């Protein structure tokens, strides 16, 4: 009996520490509580309000930064504009008032309200955010703004996203609006680089090399993308077209054009990461070593120099985005591939994972303290799950638990969301989730989609 | 040599034998009256008082040549003061040989004039045009080497997350080395690519490096067996080009391989 209690308490403690990383990232427990009643539309605008309300609620909830108060506990009378607020008279309600929202049963901190109307052929949103703990509406107002969109579903979604983004900014949460995800898709028959919005909309083919194009990485300044291509050598008499050895290509994200990058003469060159200055690249290559090692080059391939010096496979170096002075990488030096860290000059190497299973795909949180990666620990080879780790403490948290094969986690610019690929049926698709594994959303459906990279985009 | 050629040759031999007797016999008996002249080879006319010029032999060897080759004309003439061969050869001695390079079939006429009369003989050198060399088909010997490679080479298989050459891979690569030496010898421009492949279980990034290591381990082994290293290139496909797509060990093993393909 004693033993059972001991085991239970051990599990309990480890569970607490397990949730700590995502809890800190998502400010669990200390999140502002917000009420977001359904907005109404004047006249024809009412038809668009289902799209509007679900987008506004979804964006605020999916931010992971707010505690969304359930609509079932809201007062019966919902304010639509500041003039609707009427203070109680002699303890009797005269209409909507701040304390209706701050007191029980709502117990809110904030209230988002407003209405939409069609004006001059446009859909207009009048949106407010109030701090309902304040004594009167004039001191409660945090946000009052008019948003304009086209009088259709797309316009309704757009103004809802803009309003949500403004609200999130007030809480210090960076909105994901405008952020883009680059990924690899084989839906045209070849692996090419594609882009899409953070919500999966506007999926577009970025490369057209007609061969294997994979492993995209994007510079922090958002101006460049690097990836790895098997350059196609055209057919000649008696020889079908064949792929050449893998090479690094760098493209401008501003013009889409290919930029100069001088590859090393080697059987393999692969793009690994941009340095935070966006002017250097980490790569893994067999140049001068005959076995994959980590190197740094300038963004045009010059200034090539070696960082690792082993006889084992060294791949996937990812520079700390905050400092640029250290990196995590994947190495087979201790047996199976595991995650290691080292200084940018190759010194102070330390293994971060336990040595169990196979690891892959380290990715830095923008805070430079936490990484996400994939690991088969506890599963058969190939059955990867997504983990996050606080590097300083070594604390781990497992976010997926055997549903499919989960790989290539990559942090959103807000540091709270992750995008990753998961093969849960016959095909691999791209999903997003919050740092605690909740809020799973599937973004792709066509073909196989993998290797997502979440970038700030051009805002 | 055809049957008619052999017949021709035996005729020449018989003629030479008669000639030899004719030449040797008078030399031995200088003081005695000349014996009756040899039986005339052509005319049955009575022997003239002054010996008539006679072409004793005129041959071309070989009598049939390919365009660009040569034939040797040989002749022997008696009792002539003035001897010539046409077709630009001109005056000749009573015995001689001349190499000729006719570009088409040519009949040579040897004319011998002497105080006692003249004689002439012809010989024909037939010139054949050699069959054109087998046209280098656009796919020529390269394709046949590529086909040989494709049909006869064997894959080397590996363990999970390993690039060590196993015993079975050693056997396969040893046979591949023999095949490559043969192909390289017969086809001096042929190059080969060693492809490294992995099963689907490792990450794509790690497998790119692992496939490269497998390909270079296989290449190193072939080079140790004497295959020209500068004609072998390696490429890693990681797990991008599996030859089997089921999720079981049998299939995974098929994909953990080094595979030979024709270079470009």
C-alpha cells in the first residue's frame, strides 16, 4: 500500500513538471479572462455574422493567451455599443453594466463587444474592448476601432481577424495574422516548396523544379528561403533525365527568384538553418570529410568553415534565434541519433536527450530557451512523437502520444503554437497545435505535406 | 580463300614449276645445243628463229582487296627488250614486283615487246568496298553497358541505422566489382552511380546523411577490389526513392540498400 502511494505521488509530481513548460509559455492560471458575446449585424450584415463570430472566437481562443469565458454564463442583455451601458439605479439594473461581466457568474476581466453594418457597399465593424473591473465605461475602454471589409464571408473573416489581432496585441501576445507557413508538398507529383497562411488558406506552389525539393528553412528577417534540391539533369540520347546530388538553393522571398549560392563540391549539401543575422547559413555537407558534418557559410556559400569534427553523422543544426551563439543539432556520435547542443564554434558539446530511441528535427522557440523535437522514445523506430524541452532545466513535455507519426515541429512566431506534420492515415499532413498539445487543427489535405516552417511573413 | 582462288593458285604453281625447269635446264647445258623450247603456253606456232618475247607470269597477290589495301603485282618476262604495265605504272624490268593501291577493280596489262615478237598478259585486281563499321547507334555501347549493369548488378543491403558492409553485401559487391571492371574495360566512357537508400523509419534529414554514408561505404569497398574510383559517383536518396512502400521489415530491408545505376 505504501508502495502504491509512493508511485502515485511520483507520477503526480512528474506530471506537474511535465506541464510546466507549456504552462509557462501559455501563462496557464494567470491568463486574462475574456467574454466575447456574439456580435450582431445590422440588415444584410446579419447573414455574415456566423463567420464573423466563429472567426473572432477561434482566433482569440487559438492564441492560447486568453481564458475564454463560456457564453452560457453571459447576462441576457448584451451591449452593442458604449451608449448601451446604463449604471444601476438604487441597486436596480437599468441595462447592461460593467459589473454584470466582472461579477459572478461570468467573473470576467475583459469584454469584447460591438456590431457590424453594411455601409457604402462595405462591411463595417464597430469593435470595443472594455476592462470590466473599472468603475465606469469611460475608464474601461481599452480599444475602440472601426474595421472595414468586403460585404461577404471573406470580408467578415478579415475584419474578425483584424479585431482579434488588435485585442491580442493589447495582451502582449503576437498575433499570428499575416504569418506564413512554408512546407513541402508532393501534390503535383514532385516534392516542391509551398506556402500557405497560418490557418491553411491560400496554399500556393513556390518552387517548380520538378524533382525532389525539400528541407526548407527561412531567414528570421523573412527575406530568404533556403532548401535542398536534387537538381534535374536533362535527358540525353540513351539516358533518361536523372537527379544530381543534393544541393542547397537560396531564393528571395521578396522576388521569388533564385539567389547565388555556391555549393561545395561534395556528394551531399543540405540546408540546415539561417543564422539569426539572416546573413549566414548552417549546412550539413560531406565536403572535405566524406561524411555528413556541420558547417557554416555565408548566405552566398562563401566563407565555408567546419564546425563539427567527428566520424559520425551530424545533421540538422539549428542556431539559437535569440543569441546566435549556440545551437542544437542531431548527432549519431553516441549511437542512435540524439539531440545535442554546442557553442557556435563547436565547443561545449552536451547531449540533451537520454540516448533512448531516435531523435530528430530540433526547433527553437523564439525565446531561445525551449526546443521542440521529435522522438521515438517509448515507441518502435519510426513512431515519432512531438516533445518540448526547457534546455536549462532539461524538463521535458510530450505533446503527442502515439497518434500517427509526428515530425518536424516548428514554432510559430508567437512562441505558443507549433506546426508539425503527422502521418495519421495513408498520407502525411500538416497540423497546428498549442504548446500543450491542445487545439489541434489540420491545415492540409491534398497529397503528402511535410517539413513545415512557420514564419512571420511580410506584415 | 575461295575455291576458285585455290584453283587459280594451283595453276600459278604449275606454271612456276614449268618455268623453273625451263630456266634451270639451259644453264646446265650451256655447250650443248638448245633443247626444244618449252611447250608454248599460248601459241602453237612453230618456234621462230629469233626467240619471241614471252610473258612467263603475271600475277596479282592478293587478287581481291578491300578498298584502301594493296595488292602486289609480280611478273616474269623472257626475251623482251621493252616491257611496260599500263594504268600509270610504265616501263618495268623483266622480273619484278610492284605494290598497287587501286581504288576500284582494275585490270593491269603487261606488254612485252622483243625482236622476235610481242606478248601481253592481263591480271585483274578486284577491289571491294568494306562494309561500313557497325553504326554507333545513338544508344550504342553505353546502353548495353547500362543494361548489363541494370540486369546483372546486385544491391548491397544494410542493417537499420548502419552503414557497415555485411557478409551478404560483401558477396554482392564483390560480384559487382567484377561486373564493373568488365563494363569499364569494354566501355571507356562509362561511369556508375552508387545510390544510397534508407527505410522510412528514420527522419528524412538523418537518412539523407545515412544514405550518403552507405553509398560511400559501398564505393570504398568496390575501390578496394580494384574498381576505378574516379568512375564511381555516389548519391544519397535518403528515403525519398523507396523501392517498397509497405510498413514491414521485409520491405524496410529492401529499402536499406546501395544500388548501382548508370552515370551520365
